[in-house]
């Protein structure tokens, strides 16, 4: 029996890795660009920005029309780009300047898109180094406890190579005010946080926020049950 030489084995490993990376980039290009948003490619961020990644082709007029009227965003100055290099699987990205971080509501943003038949696979926030994402609920299950949320969040983080595992630092649960605040680790310039990952994580726990605002850490002083 003749075995493959070391050179042949090395070639097969490199070829396999190249094929898998190429396939992943073709299927999920937005993941490869998550750390360098559409605005970063144009230069250093001067203001906070929301970048949307949509796995279909939409015109700038369609995207801006869906977002028109949302608070905290300068929709008229958004940069909408359609990537047609994948043939039938065209994808759209929209980089939207943020005028007021405190007025941002990602739940309202997601609803506005869906009402117009648009679903964002990623909703990235960049240009804000220290912040939390406060999810507010109209109804909060009475059985939700700090320990249960902590265990579920840690389980979800453990299942991911990146995502929440990379940026989520800690969570505050406030059952009295029916809210949960997820704090991000320091976000370096040129990098972003995908808010959709938190929304999906909450959905897995059966929690659907009716509002999801950005809060600055220094302004958040409630006495919550802190989840490390």
C-alpha cells in the first residue's frame, strides 16, 4: 500500500481550506465584512453608524423609503450598495449615519423594514465604543429569573464561534421595569456589533422586545441583578 507523501497531504489540506473559505465567503459575505462596515472602507468613522445587510437586491429608494421617519437616523444620507457579483443571490448593504444614538430603536427599525417586505440578516452598530442594548418588554414572563437568563445567554454564546461570544460582556435583568440590558465590550474603531445576534438570542429564550434602545454605560444606574 502506497501512502500519500507529506507534500501531497499538505497540498490537500491547503486546497480543502481554500475551498471551504471560498464557499463560506460566497454564501455569507456579510459575515466577512462584519468588522469592516461599508463606511470603514471609505475611511475612519467620524460619527456612529448603522449598517444593514440584506440577502436580496433592493434599490436605494426602497430601503430609504422603508426607513423614512425613524428617529435617530439620517436616512437621506444613507449609502445603499447592491452586490450583484453572485448572480441570482444579489445582496444589499445600507450604511446609515446616526444623528442621535439615544433615539435609536432597533426593534422599530426591524419592524419598519419587515412592513415593507425587507428582512435584514444583520443590523450592525459601529462608532460607539461603550454602550449597552436595552430591550424593553410589554409583557415579562413571571418565571424569568436572573439565573435562568444567565445560563441561557452563556449557552447561546458557547454555541457561536464569534457573534455574542466576542462582543457581549454582561447582562442586567430588571424584572420590575420589564427590561434587559446587554453591555458590549469596548468596540474598537472600525469594528461593529451585530444587534441581530442579541435579538435572535432573546428570541431563543422566548423574549421578544417591543423596543431595543442604545444606552450609554455611564448613564445607566439602575440597581439590577447583574449577570456576569
